[in-house]
């Protein structure tokens, strides 16, 4: 049995939802579908220049999963460019949200929980100030008092 689908965070906003070669009717073209997570992977890796580990963390997936996503996205874009196909960008199924705390727009693939804050703000609140050695520092200060 396959593992359950893990939702992927989408922070990029995309200017268009369709690209096609000039001078050809859309009805004459084959289409390539790029999913929201593939577009986000292209944005993080190729446009922003993030390493795969960093981009995977931003999307909330493993490095291996990110590598698979970016490989598929690049193959699709190369096929469309070389073979003159149209590219349809599929938006995230749950729509876009805006964080009530930081104002950052975000979306998520898969089922979207009812959240007023983006996953980054939720993670920061969950980790709090006591992560990365902070707790030991505070504990040590209390012992010396």
C-alpha cells in the first residue's frame, strides 16, 4: 500500500496560468500540465537559486521528494519548449490564503486545514524560544540564581 500523500507548501504567486508558442492556435497544440508543487519547485530551485535541501524544507517535503518533483517539472518544461507544446499551470486545489500574522500568501496541495496563519508562523510558535540550546541556557541561569 502506498504512503499517504504529504501536503506541499506553495508560497509563490504566479502571473499566468497558461503559456503557448506564438503564432499557433491553441486547438492545434498538445498540452503539458504543470502542477502547483512543480511550479513552486522550479521557482525555488531555478529562479531563487536555493539548494535542494533548503527548497525541500520550504515546501515541507524530503530532499528526495523535492528532487523527484523538480526532475519531473524540468522534463515537462523541456518537452514543451523543444516540441512546441502549450503549458497549463494548475493552481493549488485549496486556493490561496494570506497569513493573519505575517501577511505572507501561501497555498497547500492536498487537503487544506482551516488555518489563519501560514505553516512557517505555526512552526515558529510551536518551536518557541527554547529550541536550539535556548532551554539549556535558561535552565542554567535559573540554577545559578
